[in-house]
């Protein structure tokens, strides 16, 4: 008997607009001043009328195009009826049977390094307004709950995947790729801590029995997962729980109502919340206060013109143009658009994509993390690093010397002393880091080192190739800026091949 995990994700993305979707109130994150970013429209007061935010619609269409969705030429707004304390109107303006986009796909990498890619279908992407937020007393004293409506009416794009994901790890990778695409498109900041990106996971199992029959367990929706790691952990737990429940009860899809469960991160388990509503429970009907939207070919063309190079395409280009491995291309691109731009500028200036990648993904990224800086805040700009690495390519300094210059530049404060090529030259001169090309000077030092290390010389002549490493190190220590390859060649010639 085998099992197949069936996962579909519903992702809610807050769009980067200055105002809410149907009114002029600010959509900025503001948890410290509750209920100040409100008006009669988002408070649901009688007589108030919503007005569509054009920018929100354009950002939504931009995202749908990037997800390869079909864009409907005609779309309307619907009222989704349900009662929550943070939904003052008693309904949510959303889209039901005529969403503005459907039938898309997002390609993700599966199976780790070299595992290939797979397309995950997108059922639909539609616009809706957000609800407010219930603020509960979490002290355990059981006092009161409050409602903050600052968030009510912020524009949300709901992206619903096909149930094409087959493991918790695939679900996490899908979310990572989706978030990266959204940030490249600059349609959302995707800040999960502020609620700009939220996810619900629909999970069930297909159990393939030995007699050839397939049993599907009841679908469970896990709500409001607030990190990609929690998505992974919640699905892992739910898969195990559903299988154990089926073994115990034998209940299958259709025999038990759909269920909504929450993820309790502290206890590492999903917990029941309520029965899952069907579409009929929401009593959808067209919103009479909002006119439908027609999408012209001219509008689509103008939005397409704003699309950037997508992360997946950029990875492939980096592999072809700069000779990067799958891993290096993924690390460079997945750090974000600004980081990938930084790498590309460095690579173009120094003429060595692999060298640029090594420095950017190792030295630069390490220092960024240690200093808690973004690439935009990093003090050594791409033009300066490119200039430094170009000197390695031209054999003016060694890689070791370049790292010494790099750390010296970071130790100084560039905001008080602008970095330039002349400044790099100054550090190289002050520290004596220029590559030594005078073989006469090297010959003298090599002769001295050989004379002081008879055992290493004997070992090398006896066939121990590693013995020459100690000799090279001593020469390099004595002559700053010596080229290791030149030193090795001269040592081997002096000692004679073993």
C-alpha cells in the first residue's frame, strides 16, 4: 500500500498600493494606532460607496501575466457573505465566477540540485479586499478581544494553485519561488511578519491499496500559516495525522465534512477550528455598487511592457552567460533582484563571471549578514568590487591580496572616505600587495627557504608532492604579493621533478 500527498495552496498577497482597494485610506502597516486608517467605506457605514483602485488592478494583472494566466476581457465583483467581528460590512468584496485571470502555471525546481523542474498549475488569481484584525488577550487571563480595522479594505491578490504539489518540501519551494517572483515584479513586499503574504494549505491523501483501489481522505484546510517553515511543518504533521485517522476510522472523502484546522506551532500540531464552508454557504451575488471591468488589448500591452526578467529566466541566462552552476545561479538570483544586479555589474567589470560569483555569494553575502545590511546598504559598491577583481584577472594582485584590500575597505568608513580606484592603489602600495614579477627577488628567497628545509626537500624528491606546499607557504610569507603559481613553478624547477 502506498500513499500520495495532494496539496493545493491559497496564497493571499497584499499589493503595493498607497491606498486601499475601494477607498482612499492609507494601506500602510500600522499596528500601533488602531482604527485610524478608516473611513465610511472600509467601516461599512450605510450609504458609503466603493470606488475601484486602478493601481491595484494593474498590479494584479501584472502578476497574473507573470504567472502565465489567461486574462479575462470582462470581470466583475461579488459579495462573499460571512460574519467575522473584523468584517464590519458582513460581507467581503471578492470575485467568484468571473475572476480577472485563470489557468496559469508556475515552474519550480524539484528534487534538489539537478532534479529538474515541474509546472504547478494556477487555477485562478483574483482580487479581493482584506478584513480587519482581531486582537486577542494572550496573557491567559481571558479578558477581552479588540478589533483593529486599519487593514480592512487593503487590496489582496489571492493566488489559488492546482492540487499539484506532492510533498511539504515542494510546497515550501513553490512559496519561495512565488515570493521571489512577486518581489522581482515589485507588486508586493511579501513581508509575512506584517501579513503581506499569507498562506492556507489544502491537504489530503490518496491511498493506493494493494487490491488496486484508491481511497481519498477528507480534505483539510490549514489556515493562516505565517512562515514557509510552518507551512512545511504543518503539512508534514497533517499527512501523518490523516493517515493515522484513516487507519483508525476508514473514513474517506465524501463521508466526512471538510474541516478547517489551525497550526499550533508551540505544540507542533494542527488543531480543529470549524467545518469548512462550501461556495453556497457564502451566498455570492454580484456587487451592485461596483461596475464590471473590461480589459483592453492596449491595457494588457502597456502592463506587459513593465514586466522584468523573471527569476527562472535569469538563472538560465546566468548559467549560459557567466558559466555558473545550477547552485550558484540559484543563490545569486534568489537573494533578490538588487543582489543579482550587483553580481551582474561586478561580473561585467571584471570579465570573470565565476570569480565574481564566488566573491559576491561568499565574501559580500557573509559581510552583509554579519553587519545586517541589504545589498543597497553594503559600503563596497559593485563598481569598486569589479575594479578590485579586474586586478586579479590582470595579474596585478593575488586573490589573497584582494581579500586583504576588501577587508581594509570595509574596516574604513566609506561614507567619510569615498572609495575609488586610486584608494585601492593606495592600500595596495601601503601594504605591499602588488603582485611580484621580479623573479630575481623570488629566486633569492626560494634558495634561502630550500636551504632551511632539508626534510621537506627530501620528502618532495622522494615523491611526496604535498611537501612543496610548506615551502610555497614560507616563500609567500616572505614575499608579499608573490604569485603562488609562479612560486610553485620556480620551486619545482629548482628542486627538480621527483
